[in-house]
């Protein structure tokens, strides 16, 4: 992430520091929705959160949870139209992530082995 910050600063953007009360910035990356004072934002200020969305759509975990439940309402598997996502705070999804990681790594090794010409 620091590479992105350095590039933005080189192009003239003012990036806020960890001080949640600092209102002098152009781009602010906050971990929590509550760290952004949306009423005080100026038109030229950008954040990684959106007003009036709370955590259901404005946070990746909330979006992930809602998209997972889409299967129950519309018989649509979110993995068909989005990259794989895992909420690693959930023990079952952490296990799914670990399994997916190992299966993906194994598939890559098989492909690499198949591409090596016999000697």
C-alpha cells in the first residue's frame, strides 16, 4: 500500500495520516466507517467509505455477507460474477480460504509441470 501512497504524493495528492480528526486531505483511507466525518467532507475530498451505507454495503465484510445471502433469495452464486472472497474472521470461511489457497497452489504447480518440456 505504501507504494500507492508514495505515487499519489508524488503526483501532488495530500494523504491524511492516522489522525482521525485531521480534515486537511484529498484522499483519506480509514479502517472504520465511523472514522469519517461525512458532514465535514469538502467536494474535493475522497474517502474509501460512502455516507449512509454503514457496514451493510459500505464495508467489504458487509457487502460479502449480503452477497453470500443472495444465493438464498435469487439462486445466484456470487462466485460466478465476483472474484473469490473470504471473511477470515469467520472460522469456516478461514478454513475455506486455506483450502482454496492450497488447491490453487496445487493447480498452478500441475500447470507448471505440464509446461516443462521433457528432457
